[in-house]
């Protein structure tokens, strides 16, 4: 099944900018069997860990992140690009593979009683996930760990994460 999942990830060169090889998961998402397998595998590590919230990173992290939250009986918190959330937010700016960006989360999305799983579709340089970790901690919540559908090994994104929270990856490409 892992080979089928990997085969359903399309690489698009020079997107969103020259020199970047974008991992497109839309073919995988179009296959219900592959989606169900991916979600079941991604939640396996986190059952019984007391997860109360899943922070899904815009935008592809919303898709499986919400499904993971539902399976874990947890709430879902969207982490969005700057200016996309309607209420008072906290924000964090970070480095990307191809520039900088800023993400935001509602200020009241989580608190000190929350144990949070951070989910995104791809771990590339790790900047977005590390920025999300800082947002979660600023909100007073605890980070249980990170969940990614894909890790791009050559970019060594794990080094951007602080190393104290477990990282769970389904596909390493």
C-alpha cells in the first residue's frame, strides 16, 4: 500500500517558483481507499495520547488534519496564512524554501489544557511546522507531536523542529 500511496503523489517542477519540486497530493486524495489508509496509518501513533486538538496547516493540512481530528475525538484548529481568519489572531513569520511567510491562529483556539498534534501534508524545510509549534506554545498548549503525510528527506526539515516532540511520517520521498 505504501508503494501505491507514493505512486499517487505527483511531482510538479518549478512550482510555486523556479527550482522548487512541489509534491502534489491531489491524485492521492482522489482515491478513497488511499485516503482511508493514510488517515488510519497517521492516527495509529496518536491513539491514547490524550490529543485534544489537531492544528492543521493551510491548506492541504486541513484535509487530512480534520479527518485525523475526527478519528482521535479531538477538535480541529486551522492554522492559516496571514489575513485569512476573521477573529483576533496570533501570528508567526517563518522562512520557506522559496521566501518567507506568516501564519495565524485564532487567539482562543486552544489553551493550557490542550494537547496538540500538528499536522501538515508535507515536511519540507520545516519552517511552517516550527512556526505552528511556536503558535501552539504561545497559546499555552502542549505539543504532543507532528504528523506528516510526506517528508522530503533531502530538505532535512526535521532539524527545524525543536526535537522534543515526536515526528510521525507516512511517506519519506
